[in-house]
């Protein structure tokens, strides 16, 4: 190839000089007129969103069709590879460490699709339910930082399946036809709004702004909705024990009914509805993105912890406070707590122009003697 020093000079090489070389391509007689470089930088704040995911206990795995060096460089820019010098391949090739020491000390790994395909073919003889099937993938995704490069659509399916077998809830995002099988396989398929129609049809949701940051914002908003629903349900359930206890006291101990059905309706419709709805507008807690993800099989919206909190803790405290206030008010009006038991069976427990039964003395006071 001519350089700027050889401009206009005859290149002393002919195609016949290397025509018999395997894989040769005629590059003589060309003139360099310029170099074009393309740069496709990541979107703004993607690195911050990845850090936010990591603090929330969400692992971000990069699966791309680029070459491993390109994939590693991009992953380092967006903080998926936070420590490039501690990547498995870098420690083996650059630091000349043994495979065992490099694997034990590395925090991340960049896997070529050809290596994945070779290991998968080596296990073709194993049944799908064999415990050793896909153990190499489980070992790779156990690393803190994982990047898969030069992958095919079938390999993306293997990665999603391995993550699901490890017990993770998997969300896959993509925009191309090659991503659609993995998007369909994932628990939550996310397609870009500008992506192909095949990917959109396979996805569960669409990102209209094509921004990874929107996924992180959606996770935060979902956690906020889940928290606020739990608060609203706990507040609503906590009033059941204080409302039922007066009826239990009335039935078992014949205590005059402290809370009538009309008052219960006033409490439920007047003082429960508006505060319960207001919980939907609560701001997120400061640590909402610092918690580990909840277990979808165990941490339900209404679980044993919430019921015990609403009924046994808050409900008992409210019921005790209400009954204490009821007996205190009766005592202020001259009805001692010791005289309340069984009083609901009496006719006219308050002074009336008729015979009155004195529970303390066990005698009947004739009408007129107390006037």
C-alpha cells in the first residue's frame, strides 16, 4: 500500500509475488487517502444505573455479538466490568497467572461464544436433567461481573436458562430478531421501542425511550408500589382486632357493648378509607434501592410477618388502648370496672324509677329509696 511518503511512486510488488499464498488478498497498488473511525458511546448515566442495580442486588450480565476486547471495553465504560484488571482472561494473558489462581482471584470473566459452544457440545451426551449439564455456565454466572461476547441466539437461550436454573428471576432486554428467543424465554422480556417487530411481539414490555435507565427506574417504582401496598394493607388489617374485641367482651363477659355497628361503619368508611388511600402517595424509603431483591416464592404481598404485625402487635395495642379508655370513662361516670362484668344482662343499669340491683352488695334496692 502506498503511504504519504510513497505518493506517486511505483510499489515494488506485484500480485504474482504472493498469488500462491493461502488466504492472500491483493492489496498492492492502493493509495491511503484517510482513516475513518467510528465511536458509539454508551448512553449517559448508564454507568450510574448499573451501579444502582448492583447496590439493589441485581446482577447485570452483558450478552453481545461484539468481539471480546470490544465487549470488555464497553462493559468497563458502563461499570459492568468494574475491575478490568481482575478479569479472568486479563489475569491469565497479561499477568501470566495460572488458570486456577486467576479464577480464584478474578472478580469477572469475559466468555467468547466459541468457548461456550465447545463446552456445550462436549455435554451433548448428557440428559437435560443431568446434574452436570451446564455446570460450566453456572460457574461463569457465579462471578460478580460477567460478559458474554460473540454469542448466537441459541447461546443466549442457554444463558437465560442457566440463570433461571440458578434461581434468579431473569429480565432480558434487546431490540433485534436475534434477541427475540431469549426475550421470550426470560421471566420478563423487555424490547426497545425502536427494535424489530419480532422482538416487540416476544416481549412483555416496551421501552419507548430505548434507555436502560428506565428499567432501573421501573424497578424502583415497582418496589415503591409494593411497599405502599403492604403499608396500606397493614393499616387496614390492624383495625380488625380493635373492632371485634368489644363484641367478644360483650358475648363472653356480658360487658355493655362499647362499639356499636354504626360506630364500626363510621370507623371503616370515615377514618380507614382516606388514610389507607394516602399510603399510595408515600415517598420511597431512603434504602429502597439498597435492599436485596425479595424472594418471589416466599415474600408475598400479604405474608405471616405482615399479619402478625397487623393483628398481634398493632391490633392488640389498639384494642387494649380502646378498652382501657372505655373502662376509664365508665369509672369517671361512677361505674367501677368491677361492676361492669355481666351488666349487659341487667335491666336499667343506670338509676331509673324502678327496683335497682346492686351487684356490689348483692341486694335489690327498692324504687324510691335512692331518689
